[in-house]
C-alpha cells in the first residue's frame, strides 16, 4: 500500500473555531472544502483537518469522554489498500458512500477500535 497523503482529523461542533486554532498553532490557513469539513493548509500540505460533529463532547484528560480524532490515509489503489489493512486486523466500518463523486473514502477500525479512513480518487492515475 502506497500512502500518498495523510491528515489527522479532529471532530468538533464548531469547525471554524477548531480549524482557526490549528491554523494558528501550525502557522497555516483554513480552506473550507465542504459545509462539514475544514482543511488546515501549511506550506502546501494538509497536516490537520476538522470534521463537523454536532454532538461532539470534548474529551477530558486523562479519563472521561474518549478522544475524537482519526487518520485519513490517501491511497492510490483502494482495493489493494483494503486487502492490506484487512490482512493486519482492520474491521471495515463503512464502505464508500459517494459513487457519483471523484473522491471518496471507506472507514475502518484498528484492532483496538480506533477509526481511520482509506481515502481515494476514482480518476487519479
């Protein structure tokens, strides 16, 4: 599996405030790519994104509400990547949901239940 991009995704009820925070911390800017998604850009990269989670409850350190973050792994060949992550113990939580769009994703869980996404483009070479 060749990973072409990776971003850490934070869930938040106020995605504008959260993305502005991370842009400020990382010295970047915010790109509103969708109503429920913000990408933080730093020197052309997208190290952090923020996803709308209207019912988000902030985690409490070190005990309490679980932390809400996941990895987005952009892959060239989603079928091969799917086989690889499944072979090492992933569980498929959600198949691709947007067949009419160029970019899509599938959601998986690690053996400990931590979610991550395999993201892909249907038209990229």
